[in-house]
C-alpha cells in the first residue's frame, strides 16, 4: 500500500510535469478558448513568484482575502494549490528524501498561514489543522513540532476519529494535504454546515471531479506549464483576481490571457482545464522562435 508520503511525491511530480493534464470525462461546458480575455485582469495583477517566500506570501494574502470574502458565502470552502518545492528535480523520484522535503515545505507553509491568520492566538480566531486520514505517525509528529508555538489545535482524520469536538462558528479549519475521498467529504460537510467560519484545503492530492465543488473558492493556484521540455509559462490565480496565464520564457510576467471561473473550471469541479493556457504558452513560445530566426 502506498503511503501518503509516496503518494505526495508522485502526485507533486504529476502536478509539475503533466501540464497538459485533463480529466477523461468531457467537460460540461464549451472550450475556454471562446471566452479567453488576452491580457486582462479581474482583480489584482497576477505575478510569477521569484522565490518560495514570495509564493507563500502571495498564497497567504489570497487565502485571507477568500476567508473574508469567499466566492460563495454559504459554502466557505477555500483552496490553495501550488508545487511545494521550487526545484523541479526534487520532485517525483519517490525517495524518502524527496518525500521529507515535500512534507517540510507543506508544514512550513501551513505554519506561516496559521501565524498570519491568528498572530495572537488568545485574541482569535481559533485555528484547527486537520491531517489526512492517510497521514503517517511520523508526519503527525513533524506537524506537532512545527505547529507547537502557533496556538493551533492539531487533529488527525485517521480511522473513525472524525472531526474533533469543539470547532466553533468563528474558527478556521485547515485541511493539510487532504488525499482521500473521506478527507474531501469531511471538508465538504463542514463547509455545508457552516460550523466554522472558513475551511481551507492546502495542496490537496488525488482529486477528481467530485472532490471539490465549484462553489468553493480557489484562492491561490500556481501551475508551471511546460513546452519543449522547459517551463514556458504559468497559470496563476490569486483571489480575488482572475485565473491568468503568464509568459515565463519571454517578457517576465507578461499576461497571455485571463479566465473567469466560468471560463476555465471543469464541469462542476474546482479544477481548471489547462488546455487553453497551454495553447497560449505554446503560441507565445513559437512566435518568439520564429521572430528569432528572422533576425
């Protein structure tokens, strides 16, 4: 049986290297190419982070914006999704070292997020961090150490434990790397009941079209898009801005196009269809190549 650590390393590899990924099921809408807005933004300007620290700051700011004003107030489920490691060659080899680095990166981000949401724990809001039912004892021990001084309450969804008692209406609940249907169903039930102020999914794994509803708010999304065996662009979403395709190989942070949720999300899921963003990156790359040959 594959551990959560092995699953985490494998799926992070797929997140980075399979930028043309698409669900087998046919999207229940028209292609986003018909409604792509080239170079337009629906909020703050998207930006390719220059470092993991800048990425974390972007993600935290977007998550806090979504907590305060989610897309669907009656369904306060918020997502953020990004490669936890900046170096592509550190992902996907399946080694224990790679898994440990991914674990540490996710825990580091989660700790920063908790501290930013509740810098003075006694003043609130109360923050809960819930670990996946597939998380190992070793990962739980790391989480306890990382979150020790934050004031957050840590619990595991392993087995029949279920949600911990005491979650209140004004609390923030963070699901750290949820990775199974049970994790997503628990998050969905909690959001539907509105038993907490906000439910945040950090770097969810093993998602399908039924994992997260499009009523949820994708607060932050960062996806490298590869072409000709190199990262040629990124798809970025920083709430409340639109999804934006940015050119990485040409002019830094040049917007190639932007999309609303209606433009880009697969059917009723909260996962983007990458095809149009990949096409825009390919076109920009090829246009530069043609221009270079003409010089």
